[in-house]
C-alpha cells in the first residue's frame, strides 16, 4: 500500500526498499559506488526509529569516519522530522570501542580514566622495553616493533596468539615476550593503544558472557557502513556482538563494495564480505545496481577500469542519469605539476564564473583528489596566489604537516636567529639528548640576559653550566647554525635547504623511521625543497609560507576541497579533479614494490573510488615531467589511462597544450607517437590499448535499455570460493 508509506521510503528503488525494510535477520548489501548503500543505512535507522522498533540507544551503527557519523545523524534527523535524542552508539569502531572500554575498563585491568597513547608514546615505551631486555635498539628498532604489534592487533592476536614465526622475526626470538611485556607495561601505566580499543572489548566479551549478553539485549539493530574495509579484529568484534544464540534474531546489516577496499595496507580484509554469509547463515544478500550519483560517462569509465582487476565479486551497474549534454571524462596533459595546478585553477575559476551552459558553480561542489599528500602543495600555493578558497580535508594542510613544520623551523632559525619558537621546536628533533632540562636552562639563561635562545646556547657552551654530553651536543648545534648562516648569502637556497636537513640529521631521522607514514613524510620534505625553487631566496620563501598559512580554513566558506583519494571514500562532488595520473605516482611505486599484483589491484580500486566520487564532471590530469630528487624526469602516463574506455573519455585541450605553451616535445606524443618509454609499458597509448583489447570475458560491454551495463565474467555463478584464513 504505497499511499501510506512514509515519505522517506517513497523515493527508494525496490532493492533499496527491501534492504531498508528487511529489519529481521542478517542483511548484506553488496553494491557498487553511488548505488545508495549509505543512504540505505541512514534510511534503515530512520525506519527503525519511526516504527518504534528500538530507541536510539539500542542501535549500534558503525561508520568509517567521525565526520560520516555526524552527517548520518543529521540526515536521520531530517528523515524522521525532528532531532534524534542521542544515538550514543553511532560512530567509528574506535570511538565505540573507547566507549565500551570506559564502561568496563576494570574487566581488562584498567581504571576508567585510562589514557590512550599516540604513536610517539607507544614507540618511546617499546624502546624502553627493548633496552631493558639488553637488546640493541638500533638493530631492533622500536618503530618496527610498534608496527608489528599494530599488525597483530589488527588481526585480533594477543601475545599468546602470535605465530611462532612472527615471534622469531624480532629481537632474537623474543617477539612474543616483548609483546607481553608491552601489554603489562600499558596496564601499569593505566593506558592503552589504538589497537587495544578493539582488542580489549573482544577479550572482555569473550571472558564475560553475561556482559556480552547484556549488549545482545541492548543492541537490537547493528549496522556497518564501508564494510569492505573492516579488518579482522573489527570483524571479530562485530561477530561477537551480532551473532546471537540459536533462536534469537540477528539484526545485523552490513553494506560495502569489494571494489572500494582501499585499506588493505592497514589490515583490512575484503574477505570479510565472504565470511559474512558463512557466519550469518540465511543472510539476505541484496545487490543494488542502479547508480544515482554519476553520469553514464563517469560510471562507464569507472566500471571499465575496475574490470581490469581479477579478484572481484560479480556486479552490475547502470545509471539513468544520461543527458546529451553530459561531458565525457576529460583527460588533460600538462608539462609539469606547476602547469597542472595552474590549469586546474583556471578550470575551477571558469566553472565558478559559468560553465558552457552558463551555469555558475560553487567551489563547495568541487574537489581535487590526490594520490599522495605532497601533491597538495602545488595546489595550495596556486590557490593562495589566485585568492581561491580551498580546504584540506582529512588531514593537515601541506605546510601544517609535522615534518614540514620541523623543516621550516630549521630554515626560520637560519634566517632569523632570534626565532625562539623555531629553536624550541628543533633543538631536540632529531633526538640529541637535549631534553626539557636543557631547554629550561637555556630559557632561564636567555630570559635573564634578554637574548634569543640560540645566542644563549652559544654563550652557555663556553661555561661549565652543563654536563659534558649535552654540552657537546649543543656545541654541535650552534656550530651547524653558524655554518648555515654563513652560507645563506652565497649558496643557492634550495641547495642550502637540502644541506640543512641532511646535516642536522633530520632527513635521516625519517629514513630510519620504520613507521608507515615515514616514506610519505620524506616525499613531503622533497616536495618542500622543490617548492622553494620558484622563490628568489629562503627569506622570500618563508614570507610566502606565512601568507599561505594565514589563509582561512573556514568550514562555512565556499571552498574547493583538497584531499587524498583515501579520505574521499563515501563522498561525492559535482566536479572532481584527479591530478598526477603517472606511473610511479599512481599506481604508486611503493604499492607495486611491496605488494606486487595485489598492490596494483588496490591502486586500481583507489582509481575507481576517485572516478566514482564525481557526479557530473571528472577531469584527469597527467604531467610529462615531475621533479624527483631535484632532477627533472620524464614521466609515463599511468597505465590506468590505458584502461579507460574510449567511448566515455576524451582527451581535452591536447592540441591547445601542444602548440600553446611553446615548450614543445609533448602533447599527443605522450599517447600516440614515438615515446622513449613506449616499450616499458605494455599498452603504449590508451586509444590503441582499446583497439587491442582481447580479454572479452572480463570486459563485456552491452546495452540494456540504453544504459551502460558492465558484467563481470563470473557474476552469474556467484563469488569465487577463496580460502579464508581461519581464526
Ligand atoms: P559509496 O560506495 O561511494 O559510498 P553509496 O553506495 O554509499 O556510495 P550513497 O552515497 O548512499 O551511495 O548515494 C549516492 C547518491 O545517490 C547520494 O547523493 C544519494 O542521495 C543518491 N541516492 C541514493 N539512492 C537514491 C534514490 N533512491 N533516489 C534518489 N537519489 C538517491
Ligand atoms: Mg557510502
């Protein structure tokens, strides 16, 4: 009886409605990008609430980010027409974990005021333990062990569970012992790390069936978004809460898309999708096939690209959103990243004034999605020059990053020896044994004499106020700054900058760092040096950065979003810019080196995520030259360009670029003419690649009532069986 259906159900298609209204029993929604998975979850919660099936506090809903949780809550309120009182259990796995743990901390040996350690704290603590064991912490770096612990925790493994081989791999076979010692130490400190936010609740539930039972009664409905990126520990946690004794209903609903699994490097297990049907027998699996987000061109391009991956579940996608005015996905070439930023800036300003049909666009509807955070710098600089508002989403702005701030502090202090803030920032970074005591002494010395701290340091090393060791260290620092200051006038400033970071040990600090972020930080440092090139002097550069940093980051401002592809998951924009589609950058060399074929497939999923963020316009860019390690290098267009279908993609502005910039040597040749790199990748031009395509089974394009339809070979016979690591 459709006439009496509530408004929020009226707009759903039949499959979506089924996913929303099947409230009893397990439901898995497996569907491509933009098919309304998140909308289904939101509507489902609204439905539960407005039919009085549960109170807000009886719904457990997991989102991938805190921002997504806030948005979901706002949408629910809109759907049910009024503020939702509480939804205390709507959040990320981690935020829900903290909440559980605060309530039951005593059961895992903590008091409710426990602290959550950040990575730095964790590493410091592990280092102490390694040293206490009498081990050489250079040979057995604490960072590396912190990484191992994190991996174990993502897999749900406590010290007793880790495989013998893993234990042997570190500290002469003391891996397990150290892990146990670490856990004990945390307990003594009344602290836990991020992994514990999941592991502790898991253990608590396992050891206290009565408490678990309470939560079974409390959580009448459980919902999970972005299910494809759950790791093993999250899955164990979920299964404990969602699996009910025989005869009880398991009202769990997970939505996800295997093609958007992009956190494998952080332990996500796409196989959790396959486990679901096994662990929740009788689960209703619902597929959504209609995409509401993107034009046929964008969807067609994305679907065709992702069809190059092998390990996929079956899926069909189509859209009704086709309009003769829709533009194809545009591929643009630029000479280098500076020109790329300039061209994208122009395109944005053009859209802001009015597009080809005279429509003005808000900056809020546009996003630039980069593969690596160092790419942001060029855009931020350009937009500041243009006076174009932008915001960096899901991370700090380029110049706000830790490593950039550190490096800048060195440069500031060289140019401006009285900059005490800069001094304090770097005096013990990297670690030189000049800790709080030294800083306090210098502070006092400087204040009394009313001189800068660097000057105080130069004085104090001539006295016997300090112990020999820190005094020697301080002496070295003072000498270094004197030397760099002496070079300021006559050495090219980029060279000097590089020298400063090398000689201070700052670059080495990150080179020796075994954490997952370290390589990205080194990339950012290189980008920093690169960016100084267009300035006359180090001082000129510092002034520029001060201006960039002054630019507003106001939430309410109409602004272009800049973010990484990883943090763009789940979002959508009218216009999306995808710069840097070059081999080595995208797909990223590191993924290829570390994970081979699997790494490439994850990169491809990332490209799929990028393309499918766009509603109406998608612009891909690649440059012919990037500067790497201070040297210009010709780049090869990303293989992903070769994997885009000609029917939905066109090369934009190539001719214009070709003749227009007077730098010659690129343009059409990148794709179609002789190219020094042509033989180093299998498909020299994406147009030719199209013609050569032989793999018709995975690449089966058809038309169903005028819609683009993609079918994947083994779709009909159901998912391929894959071995699942047992727990
Ligand atoms: P992703 O995989 O990227 O997370 P998703 O499957 O979660 O995508 P949603 O973000 O829920 O998709 O929906 C995509 C867009 O389509 C949203 O703007 C949403 O409002 C719209 N949409 C979804 N279902 C419908 C519908 N039945 N009618 C109209 N618009 C819809
Ligand atoms: Mg979504």
